[in-house]
C-alpha cells in the first residue's frame, strides 16, 4: 500500500472508529451527556502569552490576538496559515506550499527556532504545526523579551494544548477540499473511573492534494494529554504528540528578465521533475507541567518540553537564467535554471524548562502581583553538506524534463547548538484603583557553538515597564517600553559566510494602546515603534548586520455581536518601514520587502432566525502593494480576497451534527500572496477558487 493511500485510509479509519452504529447510538441516547455545539467567535478573555499574570486581556499592556478552538471549528481553520488571515498584523514570509509555514508580524519575519511556542516553551516551526490537539492559537505582537527571552521582534505565536475535559467528550470530523484533499480527525476527552485522572486523545490524517498541481502528499498525527489531580493543591499534566508529513514542495517564481512579474496560472508547479521527491518531516513533543497551590495567594509551576524535528529535503529548485546571466531572475521566454537540491537527515532537538513562583501581597496601600522564575533552553542542530548542483533548464510555460545530478548530501553531524539560561521577575503594582505599574526584567545568558567557529557567549538585560490606566471598568489605556533579543540571522546560500550565524542583537519598542468592551464588542488599538539592527547581504556578498530597521505602525481590531444574530469582526494595520544607516543607496530610505503599508480583514456571521441552526457568513481581506526588491523598483500589486461560507447544526439519531461549507477566493482573483526576499527573492501566488466541505459529529 502506498503512503498516500495509507493517509486516506487512516483518515477514513479515524472517522469510522469514532462513529458508533446508529443502533448503538439510539440505545444509549438516554445516557449521553448533552453536547453544546453552538460556538461563538467572541474575543477570548485571557491569554497566557500576554504575560505571567492571569489578568484579563483588557488590562494587559500588550497587543494580543487569540483564535480559540471554537473559532477554529467554525472557520474551518486547519493550519496556522488559515488562522493568520484574521489578523492583519500577520503576513506570509516564505510560506511555500509543502514546506514550513513561515510568517512575519509587524513586518518582522519570525524565527523558526524561537518565535513559536507550545504552552509557552519554544518548539521548532520547520514543519506544519498540527492544530488538532490545540485549544487556542495566541499571538503576542511586538517585543517579548520579558515573556520569552530570545525571539524575533515581531512577536511570538503560542499554541495552547488541549487538556482533559471534566465531562465525556467525543467528536469526529471528515472534510473534503481543494483538488481532492481529504482530512479526518477524532477527539476524545473525559475522566477515568478514578476521577483524579483525565485524558484527551486526538488523531488525524490527511491526503494532501494542493491547489498547486503536483504538490501532493500525506500527513498523520496522534496526541495524548493526561491529568493527575494528586491532591487539591497539586496537579500534574503530561502530553505527547507525533506527526509524520510528506509533501512535494512548491517553489516560488522570480521576475521575468529580472524586472517583470510573471503571468502564470496559480496552480503552476515548478518542482515537477520525475525526481522531485516529497519533503519528509517528522516532529514530536513530550511535555510535562506541575502546579502547586500553596494558598489562595501563592502558587508554583514547573514545566518542560522536549521537541524533536527531522527532515529530508528534496527540490528541483528554480533559480536564475544562465542564458542571460540573470541571478536571480527568469529568462525573457520563461526559461529558468533547475538545480538538484538535497539535504537529507536534518535534525533539530530543542528542549526547554521553566520554574515560576507567583503570589499576591500588600505593602501598605500598594497591592503587588509578583512573578519570579528561571528558564532554560537548548537546541542542537544537525545537517550535512547539502547538494545544490545545476541540472538543466526548464520553462514556466512549457516544462522540460532534466536529468538529476544523481548525488546526495553529505554525512550528517551536529553543526550548531544554542544554550539560553534566564532569570526573570515582574511586579504589577496597584498604585491606585485606576492605575497599575507593570515593571519587570529578564537576565539572559546565551552561548552558541558552531563547527569551525569560536564559541560566542553574551549576557543581556531585557527590561519591560508599562503603565495601565483604567478610568472605567470596561476601558484601559496603556503605555509601554520594552527591549527584545534575538539570535543573529543565518547567512543564506551562496554568500561568503553561508550557514554562519551573526551575533545576538537587541531591539527596542515603544507602544501606546487602548482597549475597551462596549455593548458586547471588544475593541483594541495600538501605536508602536520598533527599532532593530538591519541584516542584509552587502556588496561583497557577505551577510552582515549594519544600520537600522525602524517599523512604525498602528493596529486596530474589533470583535463581537452587533445584534443577537449578527457577529462581526475587523482587523486593520498601517505600517511604515524604513531602513537607514547602511551607507548603501539601495537600502537606506527604502521600504522593507514583502511588507504592505496597509492591510485589513473583515468578517461577519449571521444566524438565520427563520431556520435555527443555519449560519451564513464570509470574510474579506485587503493587502496593499508590497516591494519585491531592496531598491523598491518592482512593486507587487495590492489585492482583495473574498471568502464565503456557512454551517448548519442538526441531529442525526440523537447525536449533534454540524455540516460546514466554504468557498475561498470566491471571485477567483489571481494575486501574489507572498513576496519573500529569501534566496534572491521569490513570489508565491495565492490559491485560486477552492471549496471545502466538512461534517462534524458529536456523540
């Protein structure tokens, strides 16, 4: 049996095993607990990514967005790419179909090693992060030095793991989309006979048939989470998951003649050689968390996570036009050079742990919310010398078969490891009933070892201070200053220092914000400025950090019910990016590539009163024009995307059933969704009109 067939069979099996027979369902209907399936997309009240306290988001001096499990179900969100459409501050950043999902926030590309978290601890994001076992996706926008230590200045994405439910829960979902993509998943939760012990099991499988012809593959996933209420004060949580995915990746396009956007259908595949193998990835996590409540005011938490990532990377990679000596760029007639790229046996092994003490106390008239703790992180990276050899010439309009080079990448060994130790402390001081001071800092010790490079050691203080003023219980204004830290970027292929990492660098942020909850609608706005060192490839073809990148922006979001039947949401951002201090005219004063000046999204959902259970809705996205190259000589046009959908809730044999349907890019518009500067600059088209239909049964 082929792996593709296995994925489809696993999807069917997961659903089939989850569905009891109708006769059994009818016999046990009286014993079944009532299942509430009507979900709403109102804003989340709290998010662990926002800070250490359990303060509501309204009182948190940071810009945070949350996609809950209910929203994932209602919006047919299967990947982080799906979720990112609803936050205007998040954009694609070399987000190639079949490869890792990669994003930028506030115009800064996230680091796959540090900017993505599972339950607050770093994991590698070099493959699609599964959502079947996630309760929420939390996004902290802006610097996170206090909360996370090392991370890109744009922010962090935190995935909250599903935990055991207090009552028995059973659901199964089956979905068909795109060119025959099949998705099946099942979710089981509850307590054992000894109710001190709980469980949550999730399984899923996909047969992948992307909108890009030939970018096919499969995925399988399983996870388990367990609780043990050792005593009324002590709780132990453990979880584990495993994912196997294989999919042919879809490379992007370069400019025709190095100056013009190509005119191609959105489903055009450049990695279509007979020797184009799927990119194979395996990822797993083992996590544990222990909480102890000393009293109603004081508690301690210890958590840890071990992540393992493996990848075999194959691509018939398109780059340049040797006939016209264009590097990068495709020939005037659509020809492009094909390179045989192989990097087999790549591994990353990040591990993280954190211990934290939290409590409340008073000193005179001042109330304190104290947090102090220690965190540890290490990551070991393994790879071999990759194969990247010229194989021949193909054409974007008329593909040509070229022979493979017939070689492979070199032996795999550990090439880099990172170690991060940190102490952090925060005190939230109630100065009055209306005014709170948030003051904290993280002290970070970094060590990096690389093959053939002297080890680097560095220590950093990362302060964070904010004032929150609440003139009314439903309104909060804040001002904050923060510093962040990130490892230096890694020099790309074909540079003089390729695969070498730059030294760590700090960034600074000033932010002013306002939040309010009025008539059932949550509003948030933020005005910010972020400064960091600029990294680029200089005239000598060396990857360096020099000069400064400054991003100034404003964000706005609103979400809630206008009426009993109508739910609405909006997200918008305006961002000005500028580079300076390099002494090079093609950088200084220019906009950052792949960052629109304006981006917005609107969505609405209407519950039809004449037909209970029926909801109809849609969302509209707008992205302004973006610069393709550093000189800003080529601008990629703005675009609009309209998505429509609906759901119907009913019962079958006494079991709740939700049927959902969605059409994405309903107007079938062509657009360039991603304009990455990586590897010489590539463009990725957005999906043409696609359909998605699913059925979810609760039993």
